[in-house]
C-alpha cells in the first residue's frame, strides 16, 4: 500500500485519481482507519488553514497512521502554488518517519504551472501577476519560490542549484519547467527521502514503478440518473465563468445575500429561505447551482465563512431531498460539506479531468461526489 498525506480534500482526491490512472484502488480517509481494501490511501488532514504547529501535528499523525497501516512509502501532497503550511507539514512528516532528506516539487508543467530559475510561472505569467495574487488567505505576492515558503525550524531548505543531489537534513525545492524535468526528478527518488509536491510529480513516481500497470478502462458512469447539485464556494475566474454559462442556459443559480460581505450574520431563517427556493427549483429541473455570487473579498476573516454559508444551504438541501450527484468546487468547500454530512471515507471512482475526481461516499452508496480545486476548470460538457 502507498500512502499520501494531503492538506485538503481536493488534493487528496486529485492524487487518488492519479493512482486510479495507474491501476491502483484508491480511497480517501478523513477520519478513522483505512478500510484495508485500497492500494493507495490518501489521508486528508484538512490543515490548509491551520497554524503551523497544528498543521504539523496533523501531518505527523497522518504519517503515523499510514505507517502503522502498512504503507510501503509515503508521499506528502502540497498545494501546487505552495499555499498552506508547506514547510511545517513536510518537516513534521520527515521527523515522524525519521527521514533526513526531502525533495519538494510542487510544479505541474502539464497544467502550465512551472518553476524556472527559482521563479514560479502560471501559464507564462509570474504568479504574482495572476489571480493567485488575490487569494484571500495566501496571496502570492512575489514570483520567487523561496519567498512563497516559510523557513523550516529543524531542517535547511534550498533551491536546486543545477544538479539533482539531495543533502542530509535538507529540504530541496526542485526547478521544473517541463514534464521531462519532473520525470528526471522522479528518477532521483530514494527510500531514505520524503517525496513531496504536486500531482504531476506523484504521477511520475508511480510511472517509474514497474509493477504498476495502467487501469484497464473500467467504465464508470459520468453521473447517476437524477438530480445534480453544484456547490461552488469560490469566487475564482473559473467559478464565475461556470456560473455565467449556467445563467445563460437558464439553470437555476442561487447566491448568498449581499450583506454577508459586510459581516452580517447568516441567520437560520435566511438559510431556510434560500433552502426552500432551491428545493422548489428542483421540482422543475434536474440541476441547481449554489454559489457565493458576491464581489471578491480579500479579507480572509470575511471570505472564509462565505464558502461555509454555501455549504450550510447544501447540507439542508441534501438532508431533505435525495440528490445522487453532488459537485463541490474548492477544497475548503468540499471538506466542509463532507464534514457536515459525516462522510468519513470516500472511494475514488474516476478521474474526469486533471484535478477533477468522482468519489463514492462510503456508507451512502446512493451519493456520487465530484470535486475539484477552485482554480481548475470543470469539464467542458458542464460548461
């Protein structure tokens, strides 16, 4: 069994889908123990928004769980643009597993996210000139990778200097401008180092294992027959485009009350009012979209609760109406929905597009959950 530690649910699902692509049965564990039936176990620590100490504590606990469950090796998934407590979590996993070297390769060149000469570019633009500069929680305000990371407490950290050597007691951050670079880094993996980074690096590591074979193409339905509820808790460009297309197609779209961006309370009565409107919309059509639908908010104290407000409505709807297809956009949104619904373990069924994974809810087999990061696009058939 291979183990993955991710700091949010979309990251865990993304790597579960990569494993599925390489022929591995994958499951996501948010609480409790692995089922013992999976070849790849992805633990979601839900620590993206934690302080460094708490994030490190959760990452170490996940490493301990995976090690005790028989993981042959463990991968530390980090956000591809290095949001969250990256160094604190990598360091904590290294200590827990008694490893003295780590290779951190967050870039996903196949998705246009590259590190060249120590600087981060997204589709050719320096990262601080993209929408990541406006991230409410972790704004990317500089292109230099080392400025996007906090210094670790017990290990050194350095950018790769042209060669691919890894020193003891060091976290090495790798440059990767092409997919070939990622594959060359993957060939450097050794048993006494912690591999950490994005989905493309993980895929390259799996591809280098000769005993793995590609999945046999088992057909999983695009969706179950019946209703579809989209829960969009981000205000990214991708989310805005998706909602705009839905409105043009006359799909019912429900947004949060505007006064929430000024700090107003989302009362139970207001939640119930929106919920009843959503339930009524399902009487006339199979698809409904819930979204934030407010101007971008840069203050994280105000912005973070907005996705939770969307989830509160979604939970009320799901507890009153049978909806076989649920779609969640944004890591925090998906995690909060899964937490509120009490879904502790999820099986990965299919990779629909890079970063877009379909999951089966363990214990609620009538529900298929499809999730993706906020900055990734939904497949074209839904837009």
